[in-house]
C-alpha cells in the first residue's frame, strides 16, 4: 500500500469513527412485547433519539402490535417507552421515553444525497448493540411498498445502500459523512442491499403529525396509476417527460364521482405537475381532505379539467 492509499484509508476511517462516536450514544436498542395471534412475542429493533424531551423515532413494523417496551442506550441508560403514534404507510413510528435520554443527533435532508455518497448505519442487528457499518448510497428513488389494514402506499425515494444491514437494524440511523441522520433503516432487500426511509420534507411532515396527533391523516382520491412517458410535442408543451396513466378508478371513490376514467393521462393537480406516483402522494395529506382539487388530464388527445374532492383515507 502506497502513502496515498494509506492517507485515503485513514481519512475514511476517521470519518466513520467520527460518525460512530456521535451517533452510537443516540441510537437505542429496543425490546417490545408484540401481540400476535395465539399469544405474544418479543420484538427487537433500534430507535433514534428525535427530540430533547424524550421522543424517539423508529419503524412502525418494529413496534407493530405493541403499546410499550424498553430502550437501552450505550451509556447504560434504560428507559420504558410508549408508542405515541405509528404510520404503517411510511413505516415510521414515534415513541416517548419515561426518563431523560441523550440529546438528539442532527437530522439532514436525503434529497441532497447523491449516488456514491458515503453513509454509515448505526443500529442493533441480531441483538448486537451499538453496531456500526459503512458503505455508499447505491441508488436513490427506489420504491418500497407499505400496507395498512385498508390501503397500500409506495414509500417514496427510498435510499438503497450497501452498508450491511441485518434484522435488528430496523429503526436505526443511516447517516452521512457529517453524522447527519438522512434515513431510518427499514429493510434488508437482499444480499448486500439495504433500504432506508429518507429524511426529507415529506417525512418531516409525517413525523410532525405523529408527534402532535399520534396519526397521519391522508386524503383519498381513489386512483390506481402508473407512470407513462409524454412524447415529443406533448412533453415540450407541458414541460415534463412523464405523467400518470390511470389504470383503475376505485368504485364509489371521489375520482369516480368526479368523472375520471381509466386511460386518462394525468398531468397536474392544482397546477402541480404529476410525474410519478410519489408526486401525487405528496399532495394527499390532511389539508387536501374535503378541498376541491382541479386535476388536469389528457383524454383521447383532448385536454380536460376535472374537479374532485378527496375524502379521508380510513385505516
């Protein structure tokens, strides 16, 4: 190994060590008792300190079926935790500890990540507390299906990383080289492939709702869509390369009552371009419930405006 390689390795090690030093005290090991058909079972995972007054952030699936549990920190602090709110459709949950816990880390913006960026995962895989792994952002914009009792949603812009993740990492931190939490580790997709829910403006909105209301209220239009390309003159005219093709209109839904049809190519809602399923999901939060929404679409080559009034999505 030449001097240049040695210097690069030392710099890499210093970054990972620095992130580990700052984050390990702020990532807890969780233990919960989950209600299961035929009895109860013990679940395990990780959680990241969220606020200075004792809130933590984890995955909804980690605490599914549980109302309380315990969180253990690397300094020996153990706290009882209760569930403040959980949202299956984003796989996020907020917990509250019954005593003082470490201060929260800095949270970053996953929308600023680029493929190839160094990331560090901190969690408690396989019951091994305080485990740190490092890798890179392998891909951005991945999709992860999430399901509640009555609805299925795609978690948008999921981060794919090759930082080693194992069962128990779920709910732990994915951080950038400055120790800013940019994702909450949520899944092991395959050998060498891990996924994390991104920290961005949409996620922050969900977390705010969980902190203050214990749940996330979403609007419901009743459309099943798929991205579709816009060709040539259409793309130039509307300034976008993709739109949403309506595959199905749910019977009895606001979209059906508004006259939307399978085959419609949706370009925008309330003037906001719709290029993918995520762009529509971003609009379907509490403030859209009961509000007239103007949907612009192409139908048989003609431009049509449809006014729909989303209802509340019931779980």
